[in-house]
């Protein structure tokens, strides 16, 4: 099983989402940014590292919103979603370091995107909790 941490970032009441980079599992599908937990790494450290590597963003991870276990044909993931805060004026510095697409989306439009299956469960939670 692969453990993954995702950042749930709101900017102007919209969520920051990205596509999976080309050449990766589920490439081209949308997700909340984050990545695989490295050995000995805390969830917060994982989110900080992944957002810096993928998007050149500095964030402060906050509380855990949701956890789920999802079985894909190829692998099983344990996915943790954390609310995260962008440091002041960080959004203007966002860079798609892996060539991924980036978007800001309101809650009611999230279901219009082709998300990876595991994230769809979280989106249902978000839409219900709203």
C-alpha cells in the first residue's frame, strides 16, 4: 500500500487542483496536489515537500479533513487530505514544475472535472459538507 498526502488549498473561495503529470499513474486526470509519503516523513512534511517540488509553493498544513483507502487495479493507496494555507502572495509564484495543468475551481464545479477515482470520494464529502 502507498500512503499519499494531498493539500486542500482555497484561494478566493476556490480550490487549487492540478492534473497528474504525463508518464505517471493516471496521467492527465485531475487531483488535489500532493504526493507519496517518504520513509520517516510526517504527513505535514510530505505536503510541504510535495507542494514545493510540484508547484514551487510554500504552504502551512493545517488539520486533516478526510482519509480513505482506495484500490486501483495497479495499486492500493491510503490517501490523507489536509487543509493547507498558502503563505502570503504565494499563488502568484505558482509554477507547474512537472508540466501539469493548474486550475482554481469552486465547489459546485469540482464534479465537472475528470478527477482520479480516489479524489472523487473526497469531492462528494466536500460537496456534502458545504
